[in-house]
């Protein structure tokens, strides 16, 4: 029953095809389990329709949920007959170029179903992969000679209970929102990842992997009584969802599971579902910690455009940032607003991607940075003008490459041009992936703002390193801000899809050190703003919220000679090992990450103060270790006393434990070596 052949080069490979002794066979009821046996996935053919359901940890987590499509011209693909199926097992270990782990195990059992469309005699293959940390499935049209326009995907997720959930509303344009905490019966139109806790205390998150030449998915409530959600694809301007020709595959529809909240964070399911990288040598791809000319514009101290003598990206200002980075263990400097066009925000063809403002000498800056061993991070804001950016894409990347700039941040703030297209539809998916592949050709690393939801493509294209797509730290500069609970939710929701460029590390919490220089803009309705956390919390976020580009976002003037900055200096942006010690979604997280022989242990909490009993058994050694700790003081509080902290250094062994108090909105960070 061979359906498809794949060639893979991996460290370890085990394949079992149609192993009848391991599986239960039935034409109308096909079961496959995870390697541990804790997940059981069941595919059912009933009344010429296909359904799936799933059990995890002896709990039925998903009831019968339908599969299928609606095409254009009243063509539906919902009546099936299973012709044959194949089962494989796979076990391999691979090494990512960067990430939360230096090695990742890819171990799953696979079911491939070959089904016939009973109306039009078409063949549809459906791939199911079941891991110990979740399962996923995707559709494949193997032999399609005609163009296909998908109007709807009829994939359904029907949950057994009215689970507690954490979610944001889908609007096709932005993921920058605060999270709702409700039962799933009160979640009507949901962006993924959609995370929930079941009646028996298990955790589930619905998300997707490998979005390529397809629209991204949202979830729309379809049956409140059965707790059912249909996949709702972000449409084109003409109302269709996906346009394709020839053979094609959908993204993976993923169901991530765990017995505890921390297991969601340490899952590599999304990465494992993507293809391995093509090249053998990615030594040019290097994670980075950085500072930059960025926060001052959000505060209203300077401007992106060269107006009113308030331009931020000047040669003089940039050299100050380079000097600070070189003197303080920081690898890179971001420069926003260096190129002309910002004064024409929103106009078609506004930006010139290769012409600097007159007060910025980009060649001199790159040369100066090289002398000080600092990487320059270039910036391409598009204002959503995709037509202009694609027209200049090769020229812009060649310009950076010729200068020796290997890191580029892109931005898509504003409505998309051509008008009517959405940030998260197929048009933009194809654009983002075109930029990713073009950047790979020029060996340029990317940080994408206003992106489509990440889907693990960074395994295949390791230059696609980090993303915004989150209500990040800049919201604290010009809105009501993010509550402390927000960052206690993000690792279990948006963070499951991929890295987040949240931009933490603010030390001037009240944002009042340069109040006299701030100017309120029309899009900044709040006159009083602050970062609602303590300093210890802000440093801890650099460990908790993973990104291989990790920004210390505050003004360098607020870091100069600050004793707490020693906790940031030299901080890694990639890790060999990650452990979630203790966590409760929306309440608190305590995490340990290892880089070489050094451990970074960090914790954050919500609006309530919390005492944590920290054990050190993860050190796996009877030796004594020296640690440096930055924590809240007895009177720290994110509202009343946010900049109070205590630093101490002493020794600890793996057999000891320590009581640490986290203030309201507070946290701690400990470096152990």
C-alpha cells in the first residue's frame, strides 16, 4: 500500500510500514497511537464522510471532527471512500541552528490515508502524525492538473468539554492583542494558537505548521453545544481562500498536548513538522542580543523621519549605541529610520530602501561597527506597500550585503497595498516566504514585524529567526500598556508558534527620565505611560520569552552604570536545554535554560506577589555552584515601587532549595555557573 516516497538525511531513522502487530486495522475505524501510547488517534469513515477523534492521557479530548473542502463553482469535497492506508514509524535526532534546545528528537507514528472523492473521482491523501507531545494532519492533492480555488476548508475541531481557554480574536490583520480567558463556548472567532485546559487538567493548543502557498487559519465557532470550531481561512480580496495549481499540500493542522502547562513550552512539534534545512553549513547564522534606536521613537523623544531636528537615526546617535554595545557585552545595534520615506508614511512608493537621510552616513557607521565588532541590524519598513517592496527586494538586500549588514528587521505596519488584501491571507503568506527565500540567497537573517503567524519554517530556513506578531513591549510606551499577566500568558499561546521579538529589558519603568523631551503624537492617546512590571521582571522576560534576537529595549542612558545591567551583559540568545520548573498559565512561570555550562533561571508573576520554592536538582551534580541573583525587594511592586531590586551572589548545590519572593508584577533572574 505504498503511497508516497520521501528522501530524508537524518542521524537516526526507523521505519515500520504496515506493521499489523502494532496497530488495529479496520477500513471504517483506523487507530494509530503515539510512541508512548498516551495519544490515540482514531480516523472514522461514516456515511461516506471522514472524521477524526483523539484521546490523551485516558481523556477524550476531541470528539468526531469532520474533514473536507469547498471549492469554487459549487464543488465540494466532503464525500469520501477510503481506498487504502499506510503506517510508518519514524525516530530521528536533529540539531537546529538555534533555539530552545541544541538537539531535538523527531519521533512519531504516521498514518497515510488514500481517499477517493465519490463525486468527482479525485484522490486525496491525508497524512496523520502522532507524537508524544501532540498530533497533526495535512491534506495532499497528489495529481492535480487543473487550477483549484478553495473557498472553505471544512476541517473541524470538536472538543469534549467546555474547556477553559486563552485566546485573542481573529481579525485577519493583527495578533497584537491582550488575551481573553473564558470557556471555549464564549470564544467565537479565534486566532491560533488556541490554548485550553481540559476538565481533567490536561492542556491542548490548536495551531498550524509549515504555512506555504496557502492562507493562514483562524477558528470560528460552528456548534456551541458540541464545542465545535471550523477552520476559517483568511480570504483574498475577492473572497476566495486559497488559489493553487498542480499538486499541493495544506499546512499541518496541529493539536499540541501536555499533562502540565510547561510541557507546551518545551514541545518541538511545530518545528518537527517542517522539512530539514537544505544546506549543511549555517555557521553564518548567529543569534544575537541587541540594543537600538527604537524605544526613543516610541516614547516620542525622537522621530523616524528627519523632521524638526528630532531625527533619531543620526550618525552621531548611532555611534553612541555602538560604543555602548561594545563596552557592555551586546552584539548588535538596530537602526530604525535611517532611510528616506518616513515622512510619506502610508503613501504608495513612499520608502526608498537604499537611500539614507543626509544626517546618516551608513558606510561610516558600518565601518565603525566592524572596528568595534558590533553587528548592524538594518531595517526595512514597508508601510504595507508590498508592490513597491517586492519591486526593490533584490536591490535592497544586495545593498545590505555589499555593506556587510547581515541582519534585517522588516515591518508591515499599515494596510496592505494592493488594497483589500489581508496581512494573514495567502497573498501575504507568499510575500513573507518570498522575502525569507530571497534573504536566504543573500545570507541575511530576518526579524519580521507584523508577520503571519510563525509556523516552524525556520527549521527549513534558519535565517527566518524571530517575529513580532504579538502585543509587545512598545505598547507600554503609548497605550494603557500590558498588564503583568500578559507575559504570563504569551509563552503558552503566541509563543508556541515560534520566537517572539517582545522587546523587554526596560529599566526606567515609569518612563519619566526624559519626560521633558517627549512629544505626544495623534496615535498616542495616553499622556502617562509605564511598563507595568519591576526591573527584575523585565530582565527575567529576556529568558522567559524566547527569541534568538533578544533586545534590551531601553534607552542606553538608562542602562549606563546601572548595576542590574550585568545580568543582561553577555546573555545568550540560543540555548542547549530548556526546563519549565513550575508554571500556571496567566499566573506565573519559573524556567531554567542552559547555555554550555551556565544556567539562567528566571521567574515572573502576574499582579499578585508569590513565593517560589526553587529546587536545583536540574543541575545534576553534587558540586557547589556560584550564582548571581537579581530579585525584587520586600517593598517592590509594579505600581508603587517598580525599580527596587536586590542583587546578591553566593553558592548553591543541587541538593539545596531556595525560597524566592516575586513581588506583584515582579520576578527574578539567576545566573548559575
